[in-house]
């Protein structure tokens, strides 16, 4: 049943666009239409972009340190998201996450636009495989092509350091370099402490990490640098090139990020923490 259209908003609405982290990502198959099937544990962080939607003719204004890297024009994903629900809006995107970096980026921004508008298309995964998960921005098991979501209970909050070496790794090239596409799915997660989660993660993979490393060996430098700073677990997120390290506490993560940023000023380095989720009540349209 299609929800009735809402009246146009009369005041600007602002929504966060949290960074998405694939703690584990297994590629389990490929459909006849070419889309890959995934089984992934995703979490979201306090770090991210911010989107403001105001009444007005369709437009996009860009601010923030990565504003210069956002493609403009009608194909921009945030404008496409607004059009997908029949909304015309003046959108301001405050861009703090590096583009094409495996942590949500433009997909999280599009999800934030939909939350601000209070509407979601019937098949949000058609705008991007991560978009259904980014709409929720809470710990999730994401399967299929991104449309099958299951809440994950008992996941501890994590203190992270994110590192991006300042390169873009094209997602299609990473998938094309996969040597196997029919891997087993994730093992069951029964909840527990941070130590239990690290042990569980040791039984999982990011199946895209190997192909991305072959395309961009500097990703290995990022992983080694995080491990060298005392991270209890390191891995690449999504299709790269952003890598994450899990630290024992926030102070340790902040100190490690400061040291890494000083040693590699050409890298994007940030300390952050995962979040439990965002308030969400979206009708479909």
C-alpha cells in the first residue's frame, strides 16, 4: 500500500549521514543480471556528512572539506534520491567523508536526504546497494544485493580509527578482480563482549580486500600502520580504500589517530565511535 504524500516541508530539515563500516563482507553469489550477492555485518559511526533539505527549486549546494570532490549535475545521487520520491528541494551537503572510499559516502548522503524528506522509494537498493542499510544506520546484517536487512543485537560499541590513503578504488574494478564469487556466508553471531566480537571477526573476511589490494597496494600500508598503532583488529571496509582499526578505548583511538596523522599527513585519518542507530519512521512512496 502506498503511503499518502506528505505536505511539503515549510522549514529546513537536517539529517546526519553516518559513515558505514563493513566489519565483515562475504560475497556469496552473483545473479544473472550481474549484481553480486553479499552477506555483510555493517555498523555506523558518529563521524559522517550532514545534509540539510529546505523547500525550494531543486538544487545542490556543497560545503565541507570534500565539497570539491562531489560530482554535480542531475546524476548526483542526492538529487536522484529526491527525484525518486517526487520531491523538489534545495539541498545543502556538508561533505566530510572522502568520496569513493568504501564507507557509504554518497549513498549515506542520499539516505539522509530521504530521511529529511520523510519518504523512501519502494526499492531503495536501486539507488545503491548500501542505501537500505544507510537509511537505518544501525548495526545490521545486510544480505542479497543490499535489500535484506536483519538487526544485529548484542553488538558492543567500538572505538575506531579510519584511514584512507587519498585514492579512489573503483568498485566495479574490485568486483571484476574477484577470483571467487560463491563463498560461504557469515557465521552466526551470538552477542558478547568486544573481545568476543574480535574473535568472531577473526572467522570472517572481506572478500573484496584481496582484489582491492592487488589494484592498490597502498591499502596494505594502511592496514600495517593501524596494526602498528596497537589496533586489536584491522580490515578494509567495503570495496576500499578506507581501512579501520578497532581499539580498546576512545583515548587509545584518539592517540593512535594523532600519531598516524602526524606520520602520514597525506592520508585522511580520523578517530570515531560506532553508534547504536538513528530514530527512523519512514513511509514508502
